[in-house]
């Protein structure tokens, strides 16, 4: 049965859109279960009605016509209960509703299961038989398993279908895709899809600007591949017998004008660009071979894919390098890279979307520094079909809207206009202190990782750096940077902000940050070898980095060193001894300077409960609220499936943050925070009341937090914190904070999803 499940999922994955996917499902499920009927009802997101969408065994003329309201009939019952309904005599059930034109009068037994994706009921999958009997447990289990397996595929197919209508004409239905917030803000613009080198599955669909030129490029690429294959055949001529050598002729023949080559040429003549036509034809043939039962024929899929990749490589090389970008470009890719981002003129770049990647990826960090709205992890996005489509990015809530209707576009444009007006208003605050109405002063620092962050941070009025991500220079190289290379990088940062303090976090790799030349392969990387654990196991890396930092600080004196992922005092003691050793070494080399302030990042639950013991050993504590929230809630913040469970203002997180602040005060040590919560005006109000001495955030958030804190008093913040600490539900916390901001004329900082 497992093999059957896999084959059905594989076939559905290959479907071009929702109708084709549903047709495959009803046919294959009916055959697999040996039933007389299999049907699918899909919920219409606009009306909420369940539409009869596909069938094998009932009247297919009613597909798209027959429907049931929510809660109506057995279909409505399955959807409402969100669990299977298994009946031997369906018509005797009180919820049964007869639809006369379906032709189901003679079918008595009924088994329906809900199709649920990310808590949303997408539809209902049904099997029926004339014989009056309850489907047995194994049959019910199979259908439930099938529904669960296909839910995500159906969700993806629904979005794919929405943008698949009239693809060359740029038409399509509205669709919404949920991802992970990468950088805050709203962007409305035109999609420009970038694909990785020679990946058939990532080529975007695009209309050919010049069909003759595309045809010529395709034929030239074919000639190059044929020449390559002949060269390989000649090189191996003496080592192969005639039969084996003949295989190269078969290989070349696949690309002939009478075979696959003709299909590609036909698509180009119909208006598709060469790379897109090649991709579509080759993938169709690859999937055809993969579905074959015979192992020899199935293996031919590898040959077809190799040929297609070779041709695509030549096509990509012949593509004009100077791609034109429209105004308000929204760059879309399976996995965005910093290099692809850098190719777009800054004044034309409106937003970024990456199917893969996390809110902490290099691109997301860079996007926040640049103030470019970004959505990461949009796994259901049919990105290859989006070229030249109009898109809306909601970087606050991590959503992408495809082909937005005019009303929705107007609502988002209103939010965008408000953001732009607010940004202009906030510019006047750059040189103003962050001070409450009753005179409480709190410094606002920035999180950085690139020199590109420096200018923007200073323009926004940053008073220091609360987190400099030293791993970024490591990520940009193909080897570990030398001690001298590190010293120069750190010196540039320290000089740029001097005399303002710069807090440098020691190398924090592992988790979702793996160096290409030092890969860390683990089943559970966030609970594995990361942060201080890696560098203590490799003291040669740690010592070189500390020495580089201390040397870079010569004559400046604005360095602070921060240790990540500390979870016990033994780790901290070991790290401190290595730092003291490095300091002794550079003094022996003739450099001068005191040991800089050293601090610990509080980002694991163990550190929360040992905060006082850690504080006794160092000069300051700094909470990494992103990881701390993730670990406290057991939620991967970069996983779109559980993104709605990640709440930085969860009551448990608020309690933990308050406890750490109290522990630091009890030991007379400074306490800061450098997670995303610090850049949220709502969170900043609570952190102020808890007694945090420094808030560090991305530069884009800095003026917003300053505006919010300058409009409240410390007494009001403390009163609010008392109320919030008594709340037990995250929704209630947000409601109270929203009300507080509104009461103080700060409702522009509330970013609810636009509906």
C-alpha cells in the first residue's frame, strides 16, 4: 500500500494544476481501493461552499456545478467535524442530502475524509459503493493517509492553477501564499524570476520577445551538445564495443528534430522562450519515464534529464547578461542569493520572495538592513510561473498575494502610503534621544553583519551596535578567513561606529547557518553542534577570532565581546579562560589595551534559569529573543507550517524576559536584548518597563521604536507590564498592546493582516 501511496503522490505532483491533480486522485484512489465511486469536493475560498470538483463513477457533467453549503449534507458534516464519516447506509443518516443530478442513488456505503492543509479544510475526499457495508479500518486508514499526504500537494496545485491560466497572456486568478516574514514592509510590483544555473525544474515561464532568436539559440545549443556527446564517444571509442558505442547515437537521436527537439521548437513557435520550452518538454518526458514500471526504461529518465541540463547550460550562457528590470521589481527565486540581489538596481528593487530559506538567512539579514520587504519560505509558491505577474508582498505577516484584485491592491497601497509617510516623519527624530515623556533614557543600538549596514544604521541614529554577526564574513568565503583578514574586517566596523560601542558575537554557526567549507550535517541542527559548542571544540578557530578582535580594538576601545549559545557555567568559564589567554598573547606581542567588556547571550532556557550565575562571571547579559522564543515554545521560527505558533509575546516568553532582567539587576550588571522583539514597538514598551538597559534591532526598526517610546511615560509602561504579566493568552496580550498603542496615537505601528 505504501508503494501505491507514493505513486499517486508522484503523479499528482506532476499535475499542471488543480483540475488535473483532482482527476488523477479520484481515478487512482478508486482503482487502489477497488470502490465504485471516488469524488472530491473542494471548498470555494470566496463563498465557503463545497464544489463537486472531480469524480470517477458519478455524473461528470455536474463537476463544477453541484455544490453544498458549509454544514450541509454528509460532505458538510465531514468538513465541520474535521474527521472521517463512515456509513453503511448513507441515506439513513440525518445529515444526508440528496443531489438528484449526481447519479448516486444506488450507492449506499459512504466514506468521507477531510482534506486539511495548515488547519484549513480545503475539501472532502469521498469513496462510495452500492453494497451496504462499513468500510473496514484498513480502508479508512488508507483514505485518511492519502488525504493527509495529498493536502499539501493539492494546496500547491490550487495556487499553481490560479496562475496557470493564460500563462503567456499574464492572466490568472487571485491566490495567497503563506511564508515566513523575512523583512518588514509592503511591496507592490512585478515579479522577476531568477533561476539557478542549469536546473530544469527552476526555469520560469516567459513569453519570447523574439521567437526567431529563441529558435536560433535553441538550435545552436543543440549543436553544441551534439558536438560534446560525439567528442565523448570518440574519446571512449577504443574502450567500448560497437553495441555500447551505438548508445551515443541513441543519446544524440533523442534531440533530433523528429523527437524531443521538435516538441521544444513547437513550443517556442507558440510563444514560449527557449529555456521555458526546453524545461517543460524535458520535465514531461522525465516524468513519463519515471512512471514506467520497467526498471531499464525508468533509468532512461536520468539520460533525458542529463541531456536537458546540458542544453539548458548552453542556453543560459547565450542569454544576454544585461537583463532589464522593471520599476518596482519583486525578485523571486527558489533560493535567493546575495549575488542575485546585487544585480538589481537598488532604485528598482521593491521586494524579495524566496521559496526556500529562513528569516535568519544571509539574504533576509541583508534585506532588513536595506529596508526591502521580504517573504522567505513560501513553499507553496509556483515561482517558475510568476514572471511578469503582479504581486503584493506583506513582509509584516509573511504573505504573498498573486494577481491581486484592484480592491485588495488599494488596501495594500494605503498601508504602503502610510509606511512611506511614517518614514518621512520619522527622519526628523534621527538626532533626538530615545527618552520617555517622564525623562527615562534608553539607548537604541543596531544589529549588523555587513559594511552595507553601517551607513544606513548611522543615518537612522544608531547609538551603538548590540550585535555584530561575525559569521557573515565567514559565510562569504570559501575558506576560514585568516586572523589578519578578520582583524581588518573588525577594524572597519569598530572605526565606522567609534566611539560608539560595537558588540561582536563570536562565531555562531550551526543550526541554519552552515559554512560551505565546514558543513555540519545533523538530524536536529538547532539542538546540535552550534555556537559556542563548535568554537570550544575548535579552540584554534576561537582563539584566532578573539585575537583578531582584540587587535582590531587597538587605539579605539569600543569593542564588546559576546558569547552565543551558552547553556552552563562550565562553557562560560572555558571561553573566558581562552579570551584571557588571547589577551595575554597580544600583550606579549607589544599591543596595549584593557580586556574589553565580555557578555553572554541568553538564548536557551537553561541560561534563563542560570542568569544570575552567568551574570556574576561577565560584564553584561544580552537576550537573543529569537532563539529563546524558539526554544521555549519548541517552534522552529523558520518553518512555515508552524509559523503561526511562534509568538515573541507569548506569556511564557514575557515571563522569561522579565526574569532575566531581574537577574541582571540583582547582580548589578547591564542587560540588553538583540532579537527581533526589540525592534517591535509593542515589545519595546514592555522591555523598557522590565528594566532593559539597551534595545538592539535592525536599522529600519530603530526610528519606529524611538517614536513609540518618546510618546509614552515609564510609569505608563510599568503599569502596562503589570497588566500583561497577568494575562495567560497570547491573543489577549496582543489585544492589550494594540489598545495601548491606539490610546497613545501609535496605531500606525499595528500591522494586522490585510483582508
